[in-house]
């Protein structure tokens, strides 16, 4: 298995992305991406997830836990606006991703891993993401004062 830096370079090449593109897609600083590519540093878990999402690979591939470069299962679509709930902004999306990673990290700390659980982990991630998006949108509708609502 290659190093994190090599796997990151390979995934970037497969996706046809440069470091600048990765910076724009993930919000990770250009300097950090440069350090990851040079092999000087390895990213924290939340950044591994951001990189994997941007490159459409599994985080386990970047971390060297799996040999293949399987695509990340696409995230289920967010509930549509036709349900009367407000759309989420970029900050809300980042908050959801951060909270989702925290939850999954807590589950991983319990050490419930068994061989072949990657599929189950991705299914759990997708279900939690949908629930968190719905909860965030419901909270925005319920707690945003009427004078700030866009759906007047």
C-alpha cells in the first residue's frame, strides 16, 4: 500500500484535479494540501473525509485501509423545497458534515468494526445525513423570525 501522499496524488490524477481545485472544493488551505502532497503531514479525520468527498473515493482508500479505490456512494439528495422548508446555506452544510463526522467517529471509538462493514458504515452515514439535513431545515423554519424569512 502506498503512503497517504501517494494515494492522494493518484486520486487527484484520476479525478483530473489540481491542488487549487481541491482547495476550492474542500475549503482546506492550499498550504495544507501542499503539505499532504509532499508527505510532511497527514490530515485530520475531518479533512480526510473532505478530500475523499471531493475526489469521489472512500476515506478508507486515502487512509490506506483498503487497496482499491472504490467510489464513495453518492449522498442522497436533500429533501426538496416543495416540502416548505428553507434551503441550507454553505455554513449549514459544513455544520452537518462536521457533526456527522463526530457521530461516526464516536461510533468508531466503540470498536464495532467487523470485516465487510464498509457498506454498513456508508449506509449509516447516508441515513444520518438525510436525518440531519431534515432536522436542520425544520429548525431553520421553526426558529427563524418571520422578518428574516425569504418565503414571506
